[in-house]
C-alpha cells in the first residue's frame, strides 16, 4: 500500500516540505504559525503504530518544526509564546502531528485551535514567503 | 531547583504512578480515560526543553501510557477508539503531556477535551480501581 496524503488535508493546508519521515504542510490560517507533519508511511493512525526508529525520527522532526514555527511566527509578526504539539485524528484518521505557535493575544487563547471556526487564509504573498522559509534546508 | 508538581494539577487530577521520567496523574473525569505525564525535571516548559535522552524516554512513556489508557478504558466501560496525545500548556506552563482515550460516542467527540466544561469526577470506587491498574508494574 503506497503512502498518499489524505485529501482532507487539502481543504485547509498547503504542501510545505518533505522531510526524511514526514510530509510537512502549512496550515492556511493567518491567525497562527501552524505546521502539520504527516509521516509518509501508509496505514498509520496512532503514534504507537510507528516503528521505534520512526518514532525517534518523528521526535527529531517535531523539534525541527518547533524551531521553524518560531521562525515563521517572527516573520509573520506572530511571535510564538507557547508551542502546542498534538496528535488527535478524531476527524482525519491518517496519523498527523500539529505544531502550532500560540500567543496570549491570539484569537483562541488559551483554548485549543482544533474544531473551532474562524480560519483566515494567508494573503498569497505572505503564504509564499512562509513556504519559502519552510522549504529552506 | 527541585522538581515540584504544579499545584494547578491538583484541582482536576490525582497521582497515579511515578515512571522513570514522568510523574503520572489520572485526570479525575469519568467521561474519558485520561492520563497526564509530567517529566520530573524542574523548569521544563516545551518538549524541546528536554534533553535527547529524556525525549527518547518520554516517547517510551507515551507509548506505555497509550497502552495503559486502553486498559483503563476497557475496565471503565469506555473502550478507546482513538488516542489523543498533546502538550499544550497554555494554562499550566509546567511541561505535561495528555494521553486521552476518545470514542465516537464520548460527550465532546470529535472536539478536543481541553478548555471545555463538564468534568465529572470518578466515583471513588471506580477511581481506586483505575489507580490500582495504573500502579501495576
């Protein structure tokens, strides 16, 4: 079974990079710097479905995404005060990890960002700039 | 600086175990099997504050908690259909990881469990039984 990104992700995010384990997407929401990491192996649902070495690599990529989120937040004028890292999957089953930069003046603080309305797509120029930053090696 | 559990955790959870890295608490909410893992090192806020070997151990303990949550859910008649694993910390800063067992007929499905009212403390007998299961080696 080949890995394919669930089409549900296309509604709210855009491809940003492919790292050794994960397909990385930028959530298209100008309220938060927000990345979604999708391990590129078919059939994964839970973190514990990962092999040990995949889990270790996911940890590395979560750390990388955490650093990148701070960079994206600075660039977008949304400086990160707290990272939210979560794997839920209640709606879209394919294993994915959210890495979201939060700040005390963001529109949903201190509540979680998931399952709440109000997404505001990035202006196209800003989105392109963030994607360039995310694509840097 | 010595590690101390933030007193904010006392309002809604009870001590369940101490694993090699984490102090483990049972969220006192009969709607969900729910554990909170608090790495026992002072001053931690973000996952990326962990040393590499601590991150690897946290991964092991998240996997252990994931298995335990399934056991607790079975015991409590709340069979787990999806695991939610998250570190937010928007309200309580001390680094902690939630491992929550969700099911399609739970009261908040498919929304996240955090920041929502409606906590229902476990009946004392049920809480004691879950704590016995959690304390097993």
